[in-house]
C-alpha cells in the first residue's frame, strides 16, 4: 500500500461530495471533460491539489488539499459549479433558464483528520461506483483516480459506509 502521509496536510485536506439536483441525471459522466475543464478554469486563481476523485453520474467525491493561506473550499466548489453550469448552457446541454438548477443547493464537506482518515475516505470514494451498482469492481470505472492509486500499490476500496463522523 502506498504511504499517503506525505499527501496529507493538517487543517487543509478536505473530503467533498458535490451532487446534482436531479438524482437521476447522468450529466457529470456524460460531460466529464467539461467538468475537468471547469476545475482548471479557476485553479490558477484559487489553487488546490486534487489527491483523489471519483465522478459518478449524479455526484462527485474529491479530496482536495488547499494552500496554507487560503482554506476556502466553499468558494472553489461554487466556482466549479458555476463554470460547469456555464459550459452546459454554452454547449446546448442545458437551457439557460435551468443553469442555476443543475446543482443541489448544498454540498457535503469533511476535514480529513490524518493520513489514516484520508486512506479510509479514498477507499470509500473508489468503492462508490460499486456501492451504487455501476460496476462490480473499481477497475471497471473509468472516472476515478483508482487506476492511479492502484498503479502505485494502493488497492484499498470498500462499498461499505465509513461509519464515522466522516461518512457522507
């Protein structure tokens, strides 16, 4: 298993779940490249490091590490949502009048406590496509950092709830 300790930054490592308003939508996986472009739109203005991510049809999980002098993850999530909504309108995938209805009005955040907590959340994220019945194993889900972690020797995943205060 990979040593995740060097990736963990106390007080600056966040687990985030961002959800579409329509639980039946597949917008995120149908437009995953636009989602990635949306993150790059503001990354130079408000830097963050993505440790792990999983994109599902109607929600996404991410672990971000923020800079020491700017721990405002809310602003980054809002930028991501706004940029993605704009791209969906510009691409003709969503009507302009519906752009502000794409995302669920709230998102879930949790500050990662330590490297072990981060390991558990990464395992939870990578098992999420299995939990939702989308695939039988994380190897079969392409919208995930699972493949990078597995190549580095990290093979932990679970489709079970975390059963901690860090459970989404």
